[in-house]
C-alpha cells in the first residue's frame, strides 16, 4: 500500500500517525495517550448577596412609599433629567457618587411634592401642624414621631437582616430635626414644611431605599 503525505509545515514539524492491525505477532497494538489533567477552576470573587434598584425601580419605589404620582410634573421632569445618571445595573460594586447625587435629587423632588400637597401631607403625616413655628412644632419627641413614624413605616422594610436598625435611624433623623429647628422664634414661616421635606429626603434617598 502506498500513500502521499502532504507537506504543510515542513519536515521538522509535520507529523503523521501509522497504525497496523497486525504487526509481527501482535494485533491491534496501540498506546492510548494519557488524558490531560484539567486545569483548576478559576478563582473568581463571590458575587454580593445584595444589589441595587435600577432607575425605573427607584422611581417606582419612591412613588409607592410617598404616595406621589410619578407623573406629577416636577417629579417627571426631574426623573427625565437624572434618569441616565441613576444606576442601570444591579451590581452594588458599580455604585458611584454620581448615582447618589441623582438619587438625592429625585428623593428631594418626591418629598417636595408630598409636603407641598396639603391633602397628601395631611393623610401621610396626620397630627403635624405645618403652620406652627419650627421651634415649637418639633419641640418634643412625640411631635417628632408624628413625622418619623410614617416615614419609617413606609420606607424601611420589615424583618430584614441587612438594613440599619430602625431605632438608630430614628435617632439620627430626630437629631437632624432638632438641629434644623434650633432657630427658635426666628425661624422663617416655611421652616416647618422644609424640615419635614429634609427628613423625608434624607431617608428616601438613603441605602434603605436603594439597596435590595
């Protein structure tokens, strides 16, 4: 039998294989190649257990917890302005300072719409006297709780192991209200609703809302 072996890379690297059914006193003799040892699997970092809400989820969440329609003119305008600046992927390791700026802007606008709507704020914060001077409107813990209780109940989740302690959040927000109302009798007339907006935006724009 004859065969032609083509020249491809040259005599130094070209290879071919011969096998014989019978060779002398041996039949079907061949040496099986030793299988290659598989490479160890790549050592990749474990993905985070928590993620971020993305832009549409953030907008829908803020609308749900405040009761403000996402189609309210100022809210819609702000969302369209910052939409591309909000997170687009759920990977929390990709969170940037620019994302937080956009979240803060949107949360401020939702809280503005909530407090500026007299009917909505009356149902959301029953018992709060928005016409009272800030120095007296939030003078006691009971008065501050009229603002804090609805916000904590709506914004913070229930029975979650990875969120801040609600008691710690209440303390921080209460301290913020105390500092902002420290102007006494010299507070401007609109100071009381402004303080409610500030506390609302501080909680609504925090990781309590953004992380899922």
